[in-house]
């Protein structure tokens, strides 16, 4: 990794892991609501869900933040339209980058010299960076923070949960209808339960594809698996989200679907989830 990255750099006395965790908890406590978005495996659209959920909150009137803790594959900025931005430090505080609609974003991407730079770090460095994102970033004007994690149950989601603990509102687990994804999402449920993390629900993504030309619907990856695993593991089921060509186009263009095409079926599902959570918080 380039030495120009300011995360995990700097001199002076480094705080102990416990001091860093306490500082992170104190800083994050000022955010009223925090939601972590997880998946058991990659390629199920988890980041698209996290980005659109944050923008759905913002559109509904909350001041939303988006924390990207995928250290090795920080794609959130590209999909939010802020790729290439650099985080600024003001009076010792890291300032989040604002998307065009006002969502505050922090990602490893903002500390890299270019988009092709590889982050070749082991666990301790990743954990340290995530703690800095929590402790050193100015989240003072955020009402709800959405945390996008890499797939699996490794260092990144574990670090988030251990640092935030009971202050997290809970986890949304994204799966596709395929058996292999369902098996992995079951592991995410077990992870959450072992850490006493509230499970807000399972969302089945890629649940059917509607041809934009003829309107015929095809279940490319099956259907109903997310609901079955939710029922079997006794957690809420948040709904099914179809494959959306508009979602792909919006993500590549850096414009969240809930803003670009709010009437799209996938956008409608995410908006409904955001509204449901807000209703619980009132």
C-alpha cells in the first residue's frame, strides 16, 4: 500500500486497542441509528442495497451516513458518484465526503492515490483502519449510519460489531435465492446471534428477472429461498428484490436507483425497508 495513505499513518503516541475502541464507541454514540448490511457470500448485491438504503433514508428526511469497511474492495464511492474524491482533515477530524444528495461517505478509496491501488493488509491493520473510521471521522450531523461490510464473517464485520456493540440497531442480511448463498447467509445469521446482534431481517435479492422488452419474468436463480431460510432460522423476512437492469446502470453511473428510478421494483423494495425501519424508530 502506498505510504501516502493517511489511515494507520502518523506519529505520536498511538492509543491502546482498548482506548481506540472507547474513542470509537464515544464518537459513534452520537449517531442515533446504525444499521450494518451483511452477506454470507459475494455477488449478491449487498453494496447496492447498502447504498440505496442510505439514500432512501436521506430522501425521507434523515441525515444519512455510509461507512464502507470493505478495505480491499472499496466500491461505494464509485456507485455513489464520488469516486476519486479525497477525504480532508480539519482540526484533527476526518471529514466525510458528501454525495450529490448529501449522504456522508467514508471509504478506504478516499485515502488511496488511485483507484487501482491494492490494499495488501493483514487483519490488525484492517481493524485499526476501521476503528479510525469510527473514532476519527466527524459523524456529528448524521442521524442514521449504514455500514457496508465485505462478504463473510471475518475481521471487518466482527470489528464493526465489537466496536459498536449494543448501539447497533441491527443487521440486514442480503442473499440470493441460490442454495450456496442461502447456506452462507445462514452462517451470517449464526454470526449475528452469537454476537447478540439484532437481526433486522433477510432480503432476497436477484429474485426473478423481468424482461424489459416483453415483460416475461424468469427465475434465473430460483425464488423463495430467502424466505425459507428466514423462517427456518426464525428471523424476519424483508422481501424479494428482482434483478434490475436499471440498478446496474444506476450503479455504474454513480446515481443510486432510489433517486434515479424510484418507481423501479427494486427501488420500491428498498424504500419500503427504509420506511419500515423509520416507523420502528419513531
